[in-house]
């Protein structure tokens, strides 16, 4: 995500990349034509710090870098789940540091529609500039709250992913010992392509399943509807 956002933002602002592995930051910065620096040095000179790191690492990272950030500067996370995360970071960040949370709903700078959710949490100086920066970089920005975000994403991500995870598990259990290549439909191939994409991001997908507060409700709804449909088709088996 850091690489993706850098590609989109680099022509609209000055970007400095930093990483726990400085060699990786330097290598990527050279390829993308931006600067690289140490984490604390970068934080002390930046108006906006965007943390493109795993959700479970956000709190210690925010605690570390915010001590070096300029008063009035903006800390931004890109977590996929907002409720809980926003509350924790609001308490972790010092009161003189502004805070916003975004969720880019795309994984590549090449996609056509680049929707991003913006949740302004604290401060009013830099959030409007962030919104303008994202918009000028080709993203469609929608402002929301942490609660609204997680409620909608329970359908868009939790329910959607759970359906595919269920398909994945069921396919693994069938084990009919047949070569399916000659039997695959176009729609089935597309579903398999989605599953392959998910395989590369399972850690985040599973985190969303566990941490979105609405996840248990939508999963139970999915199971309930699956059972209802199963009963419907069983009762109509063999009829036209």
C-alpha cells in the first residue's frame, strides 16, 4: 500500500519513504523517484505522516513517531477496521498531533476507480489538505465515521470475503479426485482468480473477520441464509 500511494501522490507533494528496513525504503525510493530517510528524522520534518503498516503494529509505531512529529502535524493510518483502532490511536497520539484515518479501497495504482474513505478524527488544519491531495491524485474521497465505515464494510468486506472463504473450504473438502480443468466455466475461473488474490492477503482478511464489530452478525446472517436456501432446494428437489 505504501508503494501504491507513493505512485499516486509523488507528483502532488514531496514524499519521503521510511521503513524498519532502511535498505528497502532506499531501494524503493530510488525506483519511484522520491526521498528516503530514517523513521524519526522523517517524522520530525513531515506535515503528514501516513503509516502504511499492519494494524497490530499501529499503536507502538504511533507512540514512537508522534514524539518526533511537529506540533499540529497530521498522523494518518490506513487500517481496514476503524472501531477500536481509532479509539486507541486517539489516546496514544499526543493532543498537539492531528489525526485522521483513511481506507484505500484498492490495491493498485492502475485500477480505474480508486475509492478511499476518509475519517477525520482530530484537528482541522491538515485534514482538508489531505482530502484535496487524495482527490488531486485521482482518488474519489468519501468522508465517514469509524462506526459507519465498519458497518458498511461488514457487508463489503466481511460478508464478501466470508462467502469466498466458505467456497475455498468447501472446495478443499470435496476432493473428488477429478481433473476439473475441462469442466471449468468462465464464471468459475473468475471465482478461482479472486481466491488466488485472497491467498496473498489472508492475514489482513482474517484480521478483518476477527476485528470488525459487525462481523459476527453478518456471518450468522450468511449461515442462516445458506441453511434457508439449502432447505428450499432440498424441499424442491426433483420438481420443476
